[in-house]
């Protein structure tokens, strides 16, 4: 839609003002993380003398949890894409009876409250020894990534022209080769989108971290923050510093993979 | 050996192998979904009829108690309160997110310098871990030291400050506000996408007919945006009804249980009181609610496809 | 330190009892003690506590090692956060991997003992004479001693000396004085008083001294005496002398508010003293909790952790564990531990010697003598009453219910299923 270009800048000013209002909490978080520890009354509106002690404390207390989150998130990306890509391929390219059932199942997953899943998994994990384990968290956290990745990739693979695949088949490529060297490269965008979101879902997970871990051995940073508040009201700079560090992936994705993020938001809902 | 039957068998076998090979692509994902959604949902249903407590972890014994879990939770004083809170929280969040999300989407529909950049920056609240957002807001809203009350006092709008987290009705408003803040970007993104899909010539035509901006919104934008609207509203409701993170972080369900929803109750029962049977019953009530929304969603999207 | 909080797991833990008792019975524990020769083969035992924070974690580690050395065994210390201790213990009990020595918060002991997971200490010839009555009763289940605590603690009123001096306020001794002082001490950005009123067992523990000192009982919560105690807290909040945020504060938060100068007085325990001493600019004092009328003695709840010897197949290991436990409760160990943690030795004679050596602790030594264990009246039913109490505190402080109404509900919770 083309509009008259002349009256642009006033809207920009309004837009910046609105954004400033919306993002104020984020600014305030960053500001707080740069204040010295101590009396919460003496906060200033600008970190004129940035103090990194909050980050030092946060890294000392939560550094390990950040690594745990990273490991779990990456593991979940690998698992989710590994499960979802072939499934999306099969759902779009093969005429399989029962495929509708799988799709229906995926739709149902969007309705299932996480707490219901966690409730049942706790017992199973207790029996299998998966409580407080990386594998257990990766498996549980992928409940967000797998259905989402299937939805995103299916939408993308559906638009691959049948001729491309036919041509490759005629050239004697096996199904697996077609998948690997034709379908996956063509769906690169969808793969990245799915990976970005799976990473963010898992990185942000709180429910499974809260319910499926009971010790400090495997503790994602979201849970770390939760237990930080309350225990250290006097160290809001360290709490907010942890929060800032936990926000880094989201900010990075927004800068580096902006297009995929926007795609994911719209495609995921429009399935 | 006669050749014909053999080749028929071969064809059948080949077809079978072909099918099998095709299913191998789906099997891992399907197995995963069955294990991590199918099993929990069935297990929850079974547990909700059992006396399933920590004892069960020792002995494996979970005696069936019929409807006892349901009658216990449904007859508890807390249930009607939690149900009402869930309703208010969901309705307030969804309406607020939608109204503001639509406003942002309409705003960004104008072309202006830096518009694209600002629009993607708006996504940030949605991408942040909910625990981070919750923590930040909890701190902003702290009745004594938070910047929200500091600003209100500075503007002389209140002398004592608003008990954002310590008043029973204010706390509910607070968690709704936070959830609206989190949900605006998603609503904006979908509605913006919907607006972009409306052909420009329709607006031109409306303009030629002398329609003002309000009339063109009513007669062009709104009807054509309906599919996107139903998607955000229903998805918003489905996602909001099960929100747990924000409430746990911002208010912990308090004060005096004022922000307890069905989801936090289910968590409370299972993981604080170790009454897994009752927790399961509570989450099943939640599932029924979600399913009701899902049915609405399916019907709405079918209608949208027919349009 | 989470000594009073215990874990909410407790509400249901009571239900496991019969089942675990069966399990334990099936394993055939109890009975014959092993021969002396078997004991000598044990070279190391395990111990589980909930002191994950420094310096307490290392302090306990050293004390355990030292006691291990004296009885010729290596003690491997493990610590889990307080809230995870009970779930962990329950898991271990189901897989029969309980540690040889287990630390429990004292109000939890009776319920664990009821499950049959612990062994009575008289079996190992451990002498429990000379211990203060309160802590001994907390460690006793059905007439047998299952756990002994080297030290005990309780809560008291901490105050900021500078703020009191500046406002010209004397340390309050009665409720009326407390209300007046708290109001006097309140300034913009600062409150006069702070307590923990959050929806956990912690707030029940902080409320008990007010309830008990006024003649209220956890057995019968819907009484005027209980309502008066709750009314005191409500008044403090209503008059603005206490932040409404106490509804969300843990004991650690209350401490932080005090250190940050945002409250002039607080209720807290002596385990906070090391942290308070770290701040050189903070001049604080400690006094007994104010009582309703002049001349009354405050009745406070007894805090402190008991050490226990869980059931295990190896008699030899249990014997060794019991020896370490006995060592921890030797007068010299308890004196050293009490000094480290600013708590009170649990043997009365040691406590009086301690009061002479550490005069700043005299107030606590005095108050623990009258302190009551939380499980003395209700035993394994205490968690239900505690749940009722903290729910009532929340309802009353938010203004949802009057103290009378709130306590009527609390009583229903306490006796309900």
C-alpha cells in the first residue's frame, strides 16, 4: 500500500514516543542493572555512573544457569528440527492416510496447558530418573518447539513445486536424498524461523524448569531469576543484570534474524 | 514357480515397503507427540480419578476414588473464586491486548520513516522470557520502591501510592496489565499482517465514494480483517487461560489468593501440596475450558476459509 | 536459613505414613545391633543438610568432619536447599538411599518419624538428658527421641539504634509501646516495623509469639485472644507503620529491608546476626518480642535443626552415624556451633555458660528457655494449623476479612480434611 510520502516524520515522532512507552520497562531493567547494589530508594533515572557490580554478582551466581539454559535450548532446537523436518516433509509430500490425524494431534497440542503435561511428566520422570537432567528438560521443553516447527515447515514445504521433487526423483535421487538436497535447502528460511523460535521458547521456559527440577545441579536461568527475587531484595542490580543477560538471546534474534522472527509470528498463528 | 502371483506379491510388498519408508519420516515426531502430549493427557485423566499423592511414588499404589478429586476441588471455596479470576484475567488480557494491538497495527500501517524498525522493536516484549518481564514489572510496581508509584507521587496523583501488588483487586489489575503488555506485540503482528492483505484499491474506492476514515474502517477494514481478528482473539484466549509464569512471578497468586487462577491452583495442588490427583483434576477443568475455545477457533477458521 | 519454614510438602506428607511404615517394615529394619567388628569396617558415611549458603555450609562441613575424625569415619556432606529437602528425602526413602545422617527442621521431625524412616536414638545409647525441654519434645515422637539439635534459636525484635535515638523512642516492651514506637519511627520511605506475613509457614512462625504471648492457642484459633494478636498486625499496617508489602516478604526480605534502612524494627532470628554485623554503619540492637501487658514473658516458637539417623540396612553405618550425632551434641561442639551461628546451645548448662561468654546473646538464651516447639500441641497436625494461620494473616492484612472472620476460616482449615 503506497501512501503519500510527505507526511512521514510526525508519525515517526509519535511512533518513537509510543515505543518508548512500551519499552520503558526494558529500559528500566537495563538502568537498574547498572546501579550499585543497596538501597532501592536511591535509584536514578539514568545510569550516569554505570556500575557493573550487578553483572559481576549475577555472573557469579547465575553464570552456570545461563550455560544450562544454553545447553537445553540448543538441545531442544536440534531435537525439534530433527523430529519436525522429516515429519513436515512427509505431511506435505506423501499422500498418507492418517496424516490428518497427525495434524489434528498437532492442533490439540496447542490447547494442552503446560501444567497438565508437567503434572503427568513428574511421575514418569521420577520413575525414569529424568528429574534434574538435561535430557529430561530438553524433551519436555521441545513440547513447544516440535509442533511449532512442524506447522512452520509444513507451511513452507507445501509451497515447494511438485516438479522440483519429481525432477530430482527422475534423476534417480532416493527419497532421503531429495529430502536432504532439495527440500531442506529450499526450506532454509522456515528451518531458521523454526530454530529461532524453538530456541526462544526453550530459553524462556519456566514451567518445566520449575516442576521438573528440584536441585541446583540443572537449573535454567529463568528459574534462577525466580529464586533470586525474594532471596535478595537488596540486590536488585544483580537480579536485573541476570534478567538483562537472560534477554540477550531475544534481543540478538530481533537484530540478526528479524525477518524470521516476523515470519514466525505471522505464520505460526495463521496455520 | 508361476511368475504372475509372484510379481503381484512383489508389487504389494514394494508398495508396503514404500508406505513404511514414508511413515518412517513421520514416526519419530508422532511418537514424540504421543509420549509428550498423548501420554500426559491420558495420564492426567486417569490420575484425576485416583488418590495420587507422594505415597504413590513410594508404593505405586494409587487407589481409585471415583469423582472425589473433582468434588473436592469443585466444592472448595477457592474454586469459584479462581474460576472468576481466570475469567477476568483472560477477558481483561485478551480485550486489552486486542484493542491496543489493533491501535498499533493501524498506526504502523501508515508509511513513515523508521516505521519498519519501530515495528520490529515492538516485538521485544513478546520475545523476552516471561520470567524476565514478570520480574521487571514486579519491581516497577513495588508499592514502596517501584517507579510506578514514584511517578504517580511525583505527579501528585496519589500521596500514598497504589497498592499494585498488595491490594486484592489492584493485584489482579496488575497481572492483567503485565499480560496485556506481553501480548500487544503478537496482536499487532497478526493484525498488521491482516491489514496488509486488504487490497489498497478498496480504500481508494471507499474514498471515491466519499467515505471518511472512520467509515472506511467500518466498511472496508473491519469486515476484511475479521479472519485475523478471530485468530488473535481465540489464540489469545487459549494461551491466556493457561498462563502461569506471569502470575507466579508477579504476585505468586496473592495477596490472599486474589490472583489465583485455575492454572496456578493446579500448580499449587500438584507441586506445593503434592496432591497430584487433585492437581490433575484441576488441570482437566482447564483443558475443558481450552477445548471450548478450540472449538470456537476451529469453527471460526473454517468460516474464515469459506470467506 | 529456613528453619521455621519447612516445606509445604508437609501438608500431605502425613498421608504417606502408613505406606512407608509398611515399606520399612518389609525391609526388616530394626532389631539386632551389629557386632563391634562390623563397625570398624565403615570408613565413610553420608550426611544431608540444608545449609547450601556460605559460610554456614562450610561451617557445618568442618564440624561434621571434625566429629567424624574423633569417631574414625569420613563424613561426606551433601546439602540441598531447604525447600527441596523434604521432596528429596521422600524420593530417597522410596529408593532406600537415605543418608546415614539427616538434618531436619524440628517441626518436620514428628511426621518423618511417623513414617518409620528414622531410628530412635536410645538404641545407640545416646544420652538426651540435660537438653532444654522444648527442643527435646520437638525431637520426640511417641515417647522416643529420634532427633537431637545441637543448638536452638527463636525470633526476637531487632531495632535500629540510630533511628530510635533520633526519634527519641525507647525500645518497645508492650504491644501499645510497639504501636506507638512504630508510628513514631515511620518516615517517608521508611516504616517503623516489619514482619514476614507471606503465605508460607514462615509467617505462621513469626506470628506465633504474638499469638502465644497473648494466651492464644494453635489448637483453637477462633478465639478473641488470637483475634487480638492478629488485630495488632492489622493495626500496624492500617496505620501505615508497617508496609503492606509484608504480605509478600520472606524473612530474608524483612532482613534486607532492615539493612537498607527501610524499616526501623523487625522480627527476625539470631541467624541474621552475622549478616547484620557485616554492615559497619548499621547499629542494631535486639530485644524480646513485645508482650500484651507489662511484666509478661513472651512465649516464642523454638527454631533449630535436629539431626537424625534414618533407617538403613547397615547396622554398622547407623552405629557410626549415631556416634557422629552424639559428638555434634557434645557440649563443646554445641558451644562452637552456637557461636558460629549466633544461636543458643540446647543443653541448659551449656547455654548459661554461653550467656556469660557472649553477652549479646543473653536475650536469646533467656527467651529460648520459655520457647515452645511448634509441634508440641498438635504434633503431625501442626502444618494444617500453620496453613490456616498464614491464610488468616493474608486475608486480614489485605482487609478481605476481619481478624475474627479470618481466624474462623483458619480454624476450619486446621481441623478440616
